[in-house]
C-alpha cells in the first residue's frame, strides 16, 4: 500500500464516501466494489469500481457540485455533499478526481494523490 502524507481523517472520509456511494447506488443482486491503485511516476492513482446504477454522461461533472443530487430522497438517501467533499479533499493534496461510467452498468471513480 502506498505511503501518503495526508491527514488520516480526510483520507478515510474520501474512501468512506466513495465506497458508501458504490454500495448505496447499486441495485444489483450481487453488488461488487473493487478498490485498486497504481504507482505512477509522480502520483498514486486510486480506482474504486462498482457494478451499480451508473451515471449518465451529461451528469458526470454535476455530481461533484455541492448539494447537487441526481435522485430524489425517496430513491436514495443523502445530502448531495459527499462527492463535493471528495473533490475538495483530493484537490487539497493537489490531486484530481473523475469518474468513468456506463449508465446501468456501473462506475469507476479515479483519483490521484501526488507521491
């Protein structure tokens, strides 16, 4: 596992939010969440993948906006701040966060943290 110099509470919050979303937004009979990382030249690249509901392409950037929800409270509980918090944490450490997703098939959230 990589050795990251960062506040443990923030990094735990980052992983908690991404993993909780992977579980929450998953209607599959066999929900799956996979966590992986790569060591790159200047960064660690983390990947959190799921087989959940996915995200439509037009919403990929909106999900990182504070209080922006794509679903009603009746469908999925939440406040709409989790991914914006993730973005702030990653950017605090000069990293980047993004998502690749196929609607109805799942998502992979990527983020980098400098080495």
